[in-house]
């Protein structure tokens, strides 16, 4: 591996013009498979697992995630800066992915264990495991996402590359749900035959183990497939920075520069609103389908597959619309459809199953843009930063994107946990009948599935309207970058 890195000539790549090969795009996309699987399962199942399997109260369950994200607020920017400053024969990003992949899978698996019946012991166990998992998630995912603007500088090629990424991302989400369906069905019958007390913990252990293995392996596929291009890109970066003779900035100075980048502030606002709406919806769907619609626990998996499947199909369509009309126009169209679907869920009544699936499909069409567009905007922001400062700091920019993704999940689960607790939601008790929920809890579930995500999405649309980097502006940025480099 190191010999090929030493002998490799990076001059063959013109990152502004050279298109990525299909195998490179597939390998890059695979890098998001594992993180998508883990994020999806945590989004849809973790709060439900805490309250219905581990037996935690909703308020404690939400607090577990919030504490973990407080630590993430510290480690994400730090990992971003360290990733930017890493020097190795494999470049800045790949070593992080290589060494963190296995601990990432192991810590994900550990989240689905129930090592005690004492609620406070469980609470602190899940807090500790959550912190460890999020640390390795950051160590894998942040360097991976920061590779996007490094391996291509073409405006449309970046959208194409992100399309491949999110095909694997949404595809992984769908695969995780199918695996959940199969594993839950397999463990259901043996539990009935024994006639004993079974809270369903075994099925989550099996699901965690299978998905942990897949998640770790997919990261190594990504590293193997894009290694040559990533190394070439890093050597070109070192060459350009040596010509510019730019000074290394301190961590605090880099943070100040990041938050003085006006387009970046719009992007993180757009992304946070979209991701918060998505995470609130994902976390409340099991409760909505089971407690309000009166369907089976397995039915919410089918509803989610309808959402994710539509999102997957729509990715290339939104990518093409983005190429023709621009990223802002694609985001407005997709989010508009999503808002209609999200608001409609509040008015659904028991028995309206067909309408439930129609709204799920509409939501999926809009959710595609939440995956695709903000992540396609960030590389343009880093180009502007290089023009203004002479350095490429993808790591620190992507650190805040990854942080917002995880904080959106944590904030969604925390708010839902607190809201369900205030609404008198009754958690499951091991070996006792499933409790009947009061009207206050049912209304809180409907409020979380409809109005709350809708408000977040509307705020995101307002921010998208004022986002300043259009296709024409980005073309001018690249031209000025080229002139600046040629003058050195």
C-alpha cells in the first residue's frame, strides 16, 4: 500500500476537469453505507428500544442521546482540525477511516445490549457507549465526507458524486430495514413457542451484530476504491499550499474563519432544519403507526421502506434537476412536496392506510433533496474559503456538518423523549401486557409527526432562498482560484 503511494504520480489528475470513473464513484458511495445503516437504525429503533425493550423512561432515554451529543460538540471540530493536519503516505483522510472502522462497528453493536435490569445502571451504560460510538463515528465519517471537494472540483461532478453517495446511504437504510424485518420475524416464533418472558432483546442483538459487520467492511471498500485518487489529491494540495506559503492557523482562528463564511452559515442552517425534521419523523414513526394508526410493529418498517425507497429512486431525478435548474431550485421543489406530506400526517385517522402510504411516498420524494442538496453545497463553500484564505480546510467545515447531523438526531430524540414523558406516555415493563396510551400521549405523537417537522422545513426554505452561491458564482470562484494559483 505504501509503495504504491510513493511511486504514484499525482500530476495525471486535473481535479477541475477529470471525471471520476464508475468504480471510483461506487467505492466512494460505499463509504456512506455503514454510517447510513447505523444512523438509520438509531433513528428508527433506538428510542423505541430504550422504552420498550430496555425499559427506560422516555425522559431518561432522550437524555442519553443529549449527553452523547454534548461530547460530540467537542470532538467533532477537534477531529476535523486533526484530520486537516494529518500527514501520512495515504494522505490526510484515509488513515482515520482505516483505523476507526472496526471500533466503530463494535461500539454500534454494544448499544443494543441490555446488561442490567437497574434503570440507572442502564442509563450510564448507554451514555458511555453512546459517547464511544459517536467518537468513532466521527473518526470514520468526517474524513470520509471531507473527501468530496478534494477528489473533484467540478460543480456538476460533485452533485453526481453525492448522488452515488446517497444512493448507498438510502440503499443502506432500506437494507437495514429489510434486515430488521427478517430478523424480527425469525425471533418472533421461537419466543412464542417457549411461552416464557421475552422482551425482544435478542432480535436487536442479532440486528446490531449483522449491521456492525456490514458497516465496517463497507468502509474498507471505500478506502480501497478511492485510494489512488485521494493520495493524488493530497499531494496536489501540499504542492499548492507550499507555493502559497500560507501560515498554519490555530484551532480558534479556524473556527472564527469558518463562522465568518456567510454561505456556510446558510448551508448549516438549511441542513439542520432538514435533518431535524427527518430525525423527529423517523423517531416518532414507530409510535405513530403502532399507537395511533393501530397497526402492527412490523408495519412501520414497511412504511419506512416506502419513504426510503422513494427517496432512493428520486436521487438521480433531483440530481438532473439540479444540473438543469440549480441546487436551490431542486431543494425548493423537493422540500415543498415534503411539507405537504408532513403536514398531512397530522390529520390521518385510524384505518386510512392507503393514504398513509401515499403521504410516505410524497415525503420520500422530498427527503431526497435533504440528503443531496446541502452536501452538494458544502464543497462550493470550501472553494470560497480557499479563495479567501489560501488553505483548504474541508475537515473543519465537514466537522460541523457531521456534528449537526448527529445533533439533529440527538435533539430529535431528546425532545421526543421529554415530550412523551410530559404527555404521560407509558413505557413497557418487562413481562407485563403492553400499556394503553392516554389521549395526551396520542396527541403528542401526532404533534411530533406533523406540525413540528413542518415548521423546521419552512425555516429551511427561507434560508435556502437567501443562499448566495449559484452556479454562476461558483464558476467565478473557480476562475479566480485558477488565476491566483497561476500567478504564484
